[in-house]
């Protein structure tokens, strides 16, 4: 019981740190840059004969982003890249904070421009990543507590 309470306190502190970090001017600039990158990927990806160039760039962009420690800390033990933060009981994933939802929506926004992309287009790994992120965002924020909210796979892209 004490270990579980400690994990819950650690998780709540991590949530508070992420939420506080998402309020500053530097965060707003980073968010604007990320939206610009997504818009550029969409622009060049929708031009004739360029999807095969954009797909690897988008894959690199989104996979590197979502492997960053600020996102990785909320993944399950089997999916994590970083090990600095302790896991919840049984190595299960932590629910993502609401500050992350807008970042996930950017991936959805990008993918919605390529609904009919076939397996050779390279979009399948990004679609799998999107499904995993959305599933992680739909868990309750605290065991027995309120949820972090649900996101639509085709949600808006406003500042989170």
C-alpha cells in the first residue's frame, strides 16, 4: 500500500511538472514550430509525386518526438526507451497528461491528409503510433480518479 501511494504521488508530481512546463513562452514557441513542421509535411506530402519523400521524414519527425523522455515516461515497461523514472506497479503504462493531447492530435492531423495511403506509402507505422498514443490518452489519469480526457483521432490542432 505504501509503495502504491508513493507511485501515485510520483505520478501526480510528474503530471504537475508536465502541466506547469506547458504554460511558458518557450513552450508556446516550440508548439508553433511543431505545428509549422506538420503543416510543411502536409503541404509537400499532398503535392503530386512527393508522398514517398515526405513519409520517411514524417516518420522520423513523429517517432523521434514521441520517444522523447517527456512522452516516454508515461509508456509501459515494454515500450519505454528511457529508464530514469520508475514504473507503476507491474510495469503498466501511466496515462498521458492532457498537455500531451495536442501533440498527439498533430499526428492525427497529418495522417488525415493521407486517408488512402497504401502499405508502400510508409504511413502504416505512423498509423500504429497514432493508435497507441490515442489508446494511452484514454486511460484514467489516476487510478480511481478522473480521466485525462479523450481525443478524437481527427481532432483539432489548437494549442494544448
